[in-house]
């Protein structure tokens, strides 16, 4: 007589598996989370960085908060301020020189983008092809950046000297041309400032682009060479797509920077000729230090900050999909 042993199969339970449901973490109280953060070294980090945070807050954020009050007051910082409400903004918007300065600032930004934005990219691509002299080229490209801005402007002001002793007029004299009043001509003044500003600041962007290019995977270039792609095709289909995020960020920074130009036109032309190089920051300077109306100057500063914030938000919104693709 044989006996067959059978193993009973476990009964299957219909419905959702109770054990398969994710376990919920118990909620910590804010005090428990704070204590855990302190035990993990957060308190020590805060103590180390607290002097830096206080210094930065006092010299950076406190003036911004103070300006929110000054914009609604009439003061010269010496007498007792008087509350005027929106009167400062009304006086700024009623100033006919405001729209001239705004137009000049936008014109400077457009010229700087057309002239100065592609040059660092092209320079970085050319330097990336170098092998032995890349470091020397990097030093030469970055050299104008370490020159103090005022010194750089004064140097180029001598180059633009309207007499025959100026560098550019000397070169024109070699070909028998008459001297040109570069900074005295309303048509040449702003382009001349843009050329100087591009020369003085392009080195930083070039080094940033060069670092981004050097971080591109070499396998991409090897694959393009195997496919028979030329240098231009490798640049268009490999280099530029890899630089997309850096290019978008640098473009936004350049827009913000060029809208705040001050030193170059202030030292080089003083706003002339015929107010063709007066910028918004020069107008703010005139309000504050020539007219002594700090409330009006602060109101224009807030308006400029508001415009730049809106431009930045719109720019980031429009380029979000392109930068993430």
C-alpha cells in the first residue's frame, strides 16, 4: 500500500496585497527635524558661514531693502526725508531724458550682442583646436580682463583720439585718409564704446566656453570623423548642441550686464555727443550725485530692476524647452 504525499498550495487571496503597499514614513515634528539637522553638522556649518551671511546681507540685501523705502521718499541723505508716495516714479517717467537713456541702453545691448556675443564662442572653438599654444592663447585672451576697467577705457580713449596722433587715425593716415572724430561723432560714439567693452570683457566668456568645449566627450568627435563630417559639420552638430546650456546662460547674463553699462560711456564720452551715449545707470548717477535727489534715483533703479526681472523671467520661460531638450 503506497501513500502519496501532496503539498498543500497556499490559498491565494484575492484583492490588493496588503504587504505590497508602500509604508508611510512617520511624520517628524519640526523640532525633531531641526535636532536631526543639527546632529548631522548643520549647526556647525551655520556657525562657520554666519559671519559671511551677515556681511553679505548687510552690504547686499540691506541696501536693497532700504531702497524700497527711499523710492517713496524725497531725500538727499542729509536732511529729514519726506514721504512722497509714487511722486518719484511719476517724475522719473516724465523726464524726457529717460527715454533717450533707455533707447541708448537698448542700442548698446543690441550692438554688444551682435558684435560681442559670437566672438567668445568662435575664439573658444579656435583655441580648442590648438595643442601646444592653448595655454598661451588663454593668457592672452584673458589679459584685458585683469586690466582695471577705468584704465582700459582711458587706454581706448587715447586710441580714439580725434587728432592725428590717435592710433586709429594714425592707421587711417597711412592710407591718406583724414582723421575721424570717433567719440565726437554721434554715429561712431556708441559703436566705439561697444568695441572697447567687447575687448575688455570677452576674455571671461571665452575661457568659460573653452572649458565647456574641453568637457565634451571625445567619442562624439570620433564618431563624427568616422562618418566623414567636416570641421564645420562637427562644430554645428556636436560642439554647439553640447554648449547649448552654457550659451543660453551666458546670453542672459550678457543681456543683464549690457543693460547696466556705466563705466565705459561715463569715462569715455560722459554721455555725449548730444546725449547719444547716456545710459540708464548714468541717469541714475546724475539723479543721485548731481541733482542730489536720491529718492528719484532709487525709483529709477527699482524700475530698471523690475524690467530686468521681467525680461529674465520671459527669457527663461521661452528657452526652457530648448535648454532641456
